[in-house]
C-alpha cells in the first residue's frame, strides 16, 4: 500500500481524475488522504464525492468549505459568506438538494487532524504550543499562521521543525499566494493546495517518497474560473 495526499479539490473532478491517472493511484490497494475542501469551487462536487467513495482506503481531513457544505446538508444553512465562496456551485451540483446520505456520511467522517506514523495531516494549521486536542476546530480548519511562520523561518535560514512530526501536510492556503503552483516545503511543513479551486492545479503526493503529480490548470480544464461559469440551481 502506498499512501497519497491530495490537495484541496474544490469540485474540480476533471483535475482530480488527472491526478489519479498520472500517479497511477490504485483504488483497491493504495490509501488516499484528502486534505479537505472537496466542496465549493468548480461545479462537480457531487461527482468528486461519488468517485472518492469508490476508494477502499480513503480518509478525509475536513476543511472549512466541507463544514459549510455539511451545515447546508444537515440544517439548510446558506450564509452569504459561503454562497459567495463557492457554496452556490456546491448546491447546484446537487440540483439544490438534498445531498445523498452517503455524501453526508463522508463529510461527517472527516478528521480534524490525522496522524500516520510520525506524519500529521491537518487542513489549515494549528497552534504548536498547544496539544492538538486543545486546538479548536476553528483553528484547525482556518489557521494560516503555521505556514507563514514556517515560511519566515525557512527564509531566515533557520533550521526549524514544527513540533515533533517529521512531516506536516496542510492545504487551505493556496501556494499561488507565494507565486508558485508547486507544493511548498518549508521546515517540516508541506502545503499541497496548489490552487485547483481557482486557476491553479491539483496536486497528489506520495507522502513517503514526496514524488508528486499535478493536473492541468483547472481554469483550462473547465474553460474558465469558478466565478465565470454559469450555474443553475
């Protein structure tokens, strides 16, 4: 069994399938850790989750967009902050609802963090001075300071390791902010969100070898960025 992590998918089914094909991911033998934010962005959220449910060993590390989508599925919540950041496209992928129970169960199964050996997987970040269990869900799915601090430490040529982990894998903060569409590795932090939810690429990585594969630009696969695509709910 190989273990892979895939960055923020954001409804980009076409990009996800390219990653699986290019990495030769085996649905029966390999393990996939989804770094959160399957939902909101491109219009194929439903197809993405249908496909992920075919994988025998698949773990979701839940992201902030997944939490918003789950609140809609369970309670009908439609806050404007969500609908304007891709929630409208998630609803459209389900023709306005309801979300199938299997998809609800998939999102509900999401971990706030996941440890595999001495590797940590978390959607956004955490406060290193606190035990993980004392970090709030808000921090774990929204934090950007972990990556910023690791970036600054690396740029100042300081050899730094964030807590005890050999590797910390995150998503949430697109590497486009740092002017690259490649995964970022600073200190012992790996950022795998390479902008698939907007105009960038989707990345899948073998977490042991660190070899990675990428899709084409999402905007090219879909003929535009999410806000330019017409949707109907």
